[in-house]
C-alpha cells in the first residue's frame, strides 16, 4: 500500500518542497491534492478561509508589548507619574498576557487583530457509502510545513525551550502582579525586581524571533507523509467503498500556525461528524523507529483527551495485529488537527509518529526530507488506519 503514498509524499516534499502556511507553495500542494483526488474519480471542492501566517508572530507581538510595559514602568519610577506608569504598564501587560494564553489555546484574541492574515484552503473529497449511510468519518492531514527553529533540533533542546516558555508565562504573571502593586503602592524597589522576569521575557522574545526568521522545512514527514497516506486511502476507498460509512478526505491548510484549516472545517461541518461519526488525523507518520502511534491527549495548556471509544478500538486492532507495531503514546503533543474537533466535543483520534524516546525524528528540522522517510512506518500506519475505518464501518 505504501508505494502510492510514497509517490505522493515525494512529489509534495521534493517537486513542490517547503510549503509554508498560506504561501504559494502551500497552494501548490493543495492543487496537487485536488488534482489527484479528481483523477481518482472523487467530486472535490476547495473551501477557502483566512489564516494567520506564523506560529511565532503573535508571541513576538505579545512579548514586545510586555517589554514596552516594563520600560514604561521602569522609567516612570523616579517621576511623579509612577502610579500612572504602573497603571499603563499593567493594562498593556494584562492585555498581552491574556492574548498570549488565548493564542496558546488556539482561540481568537486581540493579537490576531493586529497581524496580517492570508487566504488558505481545505481540499475536501467525499467517498459515499456503498449502502445506506449510517455515519461519516473524516480523515484529515495538513499540507503546510513548519519553520526550522534552533530549539527544535533535538528532544533536549525542545525541552529547554518548553522550560523557558513556562518560565516566560510565570514571568508574565509576576510582572502583572508587580505592575498592580506599583499602581496602588509605588515603591522604588519594584523597578529592579521587575527586571528579572523582564529578562526572561526578553530571552523568550529572542527565541521567537530566531524561529520566525528560520526557513521552512520540506516537510517530508511533517506532513507529506500524512497527505500521502490520505491520498492512498482515498484511492482504495474509491475502489472498495465502505458499506455504511461515508468518508471525507480533508487536506487542511495552516495547521502549523494554529490549526486554522481544521478549525474552519469543524465550524462548517461539525454536524456531519455527529451521530457515530469521527475525525481521524494522520500527521507525521513516516519517522524511522515509529509506527502506527496514536495519541491519548494533546494541547499546550489545557490537555484535550482523545476519544476513549476510538482509543479502545485502536488498542484492539493493535492487539489483533501485533505485526503492525502499533500503540498508544501519552506524550502531550502541542496540538494537531484533532484539537478543533475535540474542542467541539467530537470523537477524534490523531496518529503521530513518536518514537520510543517520545520524540518525532526530524520534527521541524531541515533534515525532514524524503531521504529520511521510513516507507515501512508509512505502510504500517496506512494499513492500521484502513483497518480502523473498516471496523468503524462494522460497528
């Protein structure tokens, strides 16, 4: 089965190459998906939406506003306007903090109002059930690719980044408290105290700036592998439609900047996935040392639990077919295209190729190229997802 998926994977990652969110290359990737699905005999449509263009610009803006607030607070200290300086700093810092938290939760917030948005799209094809439709299952895979920040180079560097970002959030809370005290009880000692959390915020800002100006990855594993599997399964389903399950094939846009495409799809079509339906997400499934790995949860701040029913079904398949090497992964992934579905209360499960060390090889790295893809991992994941679709159809 993986030969077809590999062909599509190679075209996306080599012939098209890096596919930054809401860029012309992402559009070329979607055009390719639309062409292949049409050639398979599907009726295909594109649904447009507007998206942010960077995962980092909202935080660059938020952290910059916080440092501006710190400057106002610090330089107002020796003047008669210390209280007013504290109030202004508090207002700016509270706005930036709230917005940053909402951004981490993939929610609309004031940061997005000041940043450019660009058009992107989802490509959707439907395979009707062979008989009477009893449910709809959507298979999602994102076309766009991420940038290549230094902190993504290894699992250890990413852990350091997570620690710094956690300290950054704590620092925002501390600064809000300092500015609040400075508004109602101005004290010269508060200004030097505020420099410590402000210094941590500066480090986080510099890391975000480096990430923003790094190049896009070719995204062979993340996520040409998922799109390749989606296209291969869509071809198989066209030849062998399921008895009572309508299948939707959704190639999403702008997942890497906050799952905008998946969120737009769920806003429009959540009703189709109720009544026994589900969303299956295929993301980065071609890593060496990985296999059909399915997440139990995801989310940066608020963990979202994946469907217990789907997890139980996946566990049963893994037990029945041990040669596939499938299993759960309890790593709290930042997010996938499953997040909007989970937030909407829908059943969802995401396949992401973590290895036994709890890391996705070549994740957001320049090394995420076609030569580093494991065809066997893709094949086993493809077979597992097809088996899951068949068992869902039989329920």
